[in-house]
C-alpha cells in the first residue's frame, strides 16, 4: 500500500513523459545510430573516424568493456530528461529511456547474458526514493528477455562524481564497489548506467566483473558527457 501511494505521488510529479518524448522526436531528436559514435568510448564520430580500435579520443587508452552503447550526447533534450529522472523524482523517464536503450544495444551473441545496473549506495537510494540505474536495467532486461541481477554493491558512500573535477573521479570510486559471491564464468554482462563522463565508475564496475569470470562486459548508458565540459564531439 505504501509503495502504491508513493508511486502514485511520483506519477503526479512527472506526467507526460511519452508526450515530451514524442514532441522531441517530432522536432528531430533521434537515438544515435551505432555508426555515429565510437563503440569504445562513446565519443561522437564522423564517417570513418572511429574503428574497432577506437577514435582520436581513446586510441591510446585501454577500456575494460568490449562495447559501449549510448542513446546520445549529454545535450538537450537528453540531458534534461536525465536530470528530471535523477534529481526531480520523474522516475517515469527510466522505463522509456530503458526501452530505447534495449533496442539500441543490438545483438549480444552469448548463451548467458545478465543485465546489471551500476549500484547506488543504500543511503542515496533512501534519500532519492528509487535507483534510476536499476529501473533502466529492469526495462532493458524486460524488453530483451534477459535476467537482471544486482551483481555489484557500493561498499561506501562517495561524493557525487559530477561534483568533482575529472582528475579526481577515479580516486573517488576506487575501492568503493564489491561483487556478490556468484559464479559468473563465461557470462556476458550488460552494465547499465545513466551517464558516462570519464568512465571511472563504469570502469571500476567492469573490472570487478571481469575478475569474477565474466567473459565480456557491454556498457550501456543513456548519455555520454564530455568530462571536460565541452560537447565531446568531433565531425
């Protein structure tokens, strides 16, 4: 009963998600096709600028996942939807964005695929009332018929990554995650989060999953933001 009342109150706070999305699409917004960005780091790329080996942004960097899928840049209107979902109790954006993400991920050729959200600390979840990454992951799993499991947990409360300069974000999350004791040998994991900036959080989670025997990690995010505050795009 309490949960139903809470969800009803949230619905009143965030009406018209699908209407807003339709209006944005009518105005020209579309989910980015995979050839429009680098599948390693998520940077926007013109024709031929990104290959399986990377793009000018990540060619000399190692990434702990096999592929990254995004819906678009962290720019209007997508950034507005993410902020509404995260900070303004408009949780209804999560199922809609998760549905878009499920279609964008494409085929995953594996017998065992698990969808795993990037975990939120219990105290932050209690304050917010919900975990947007988990809601996104559940919709991805539902649409793709993949099981969803919270394979990771937050061991300690860290500062919000957005509050820190890019140079300090890796240190902020270092050692803050743990993995549940489960045999993941040979699994492919779709690791879901809302926004990638430096990739420190996704990277920390992906490395733990690989150490636990996961064969491949596929990162899937709603938006990719420029860690330096620019548009993170080149044409």
